[in-house]
C-alpha cells in the first residue's frame, strides 16, 4: 500500500472538473478533505473554447495584482 496525494477541483455544481487516472485492477480508498481557500491557490486557465483565439489589445499588467502573476523573483 502507498499514499498518493491528489487535489481534485470541482465546478459550481460540485462535479469533478477532471477525473484522476487510477491504477488498473486495484481497490482505492479515498478520504476527502475540503481545503480552505488559503490552503489551495486557484490556478487560472482560459475556457477551452477561447484558447488561442484571444488578442491582447492593451495593457493587462494592471488588471491583476502582481502576486497573482506567479513571476520568478
């Protein structure tokens, strides 16, 4: 037996956004701990329908606080 930590994200209805890949032909026991917002930083991703279709027409650096850009220091 071994432990593997997986963080699952849900949508506004509580459905899983992505299903994790599990080992074949195994029994898996899961214990779910709901993370506080402070423990889990949300990863921002564009909706799949607009990926690669967006054009940046102006200055976007002031639209989000610098700490959210996850830039190397």
